[in-house]
C-alpha cells in the first residue's frame, strides 16, 4: 500500500516540483505567438495609420502649394521641383505646366510622400481677364491712336488719352453706364465724338471683333483709373 501511495504524483505540481522542459518550451511558444499576434496587429493597424497620416499631410501640402500656384502671377508660373515643408523637407513636389491654348495653362502638381506615395493634383490657370484684355487691346492696335501713361507701349496721339477712361466713361453720355459707353466707343465711335477730335476711329463691328474680345478690351479699359 505504501509503495502505491509513493508513486502518486500531484496533478498540479507542488512546491518541490520544477517546470518540465516541455512546459518551458510550451510557455516560450505561447509568448512568441503573443508577440507575433501583437506585431501583426501593429502591421495591419499601425502602418496604414502612419500611411494615412502621410497621405493627409501630402494632400494638405498639395492643396496649399496649389493655392500658392493659383495666386502666382500668370506669367511667373514656371515648372519647378523641390522638397518641402521646412524644416525637415521630407516631401517632394513637382510642378509641370502645359498650355491648353494661348491663354490658359494646365498646372499639374505631384507631391511624393517620404514613403514614395504619389499624390497628383491638376488645375487650370487662366490669366485675369484684364490681362487678356490688355493683350487684345494691343492685338487690335488701339495703342496706335491712344496713349495710356502707365503703359510705355501705348503712346498714340490721334485719339484721346485713356489714362482715367474708367472714370470718364460714365460721364460722357448722361444716363449711360461706363461699360455701355466703352462698348459703344469701340463698336460705333461716331455715336459720340469726343470734343476736339474728329470721327477718325474706324470702329470695330462684330465682324472685326468678336464679342469675347470686346468684353476683354472693355474689362481692361475699366481698370484705367
Ligand atoms: C485710327 C486711330 C484709332 C484707333 C486705331 C483706335 N481709336 Fe479709339 N478713338 C480714336 C479717336 C480719334 C477718338 C475720338 C473720337 C471719337 O470719340 O470717336 C477715339 C475714341 C475712343 C474712345 C472714347 C474716348 C473718350 O475719351 O471718350 C475709346 C474708349 C476708344 N477710342 C477706344 C479704342 C479702342 C479700345 C481701340 C482698339 C480696339 C481704339 N480705340 C482704336 C482713334 C482711334
């Protein structure tokens, strides 16, 4: 009887009993599995989170860079590349331009995150209408007869000086707005002949000057104050 009771082993182990090799290995495997599980969680939850943050930063940077580009004077827009934002300069950007037609530029901005993700943004940039108008004014050769002091290219003397034309236009014909007067002056100058001048301006009917061009020229003249 005594021999049988000596052979019994405690099921849960006792103070005198150490861990068997198998139990140690099992515990180590468990710890490793837990570590792998945590790392997997971080890989799936953590990294995309960082990635998303980078993309958010990239789109914010792209938006503010695009705002700057849209505010840049039309003729100063140039293709460029560089790194930003200061002080770390971790993001890259590239600006390329292509002409849509003679007046509109397509601006393409690419922002590259430190991880190499690319974010593209495009916008169309048209010159302000008054710039187009100035160009049109020149194309039609109005400066051959009209002077505008602030523009060295406009020195004609056969017609009135247009320095303060935007202000004067509204006072020429009672009840006629400045714009209406300017439109009439271009389409049909003889309708109102400025004192001291002969009806020497030919006038630009629709067949010579499309409505869009007239709009632009008038917009330009409305800046002469
Ligand atoms: C051949 C010369 C000549 C050309 C070219 C010419 N003009 Fe004139 N323009 C005149 C003369 C002369 C007058 C004054 C007589 C009159 O009121 O019709 C005048 C008058 C005007 C007036 C009214 C000025 C005022 O003080 O009320 C405007 C505005 C004007 N021109 C705009 C233009 C524009 C815009 C162009 C080009 C699209 C142009 N002109 C081309 C000779 C010219």
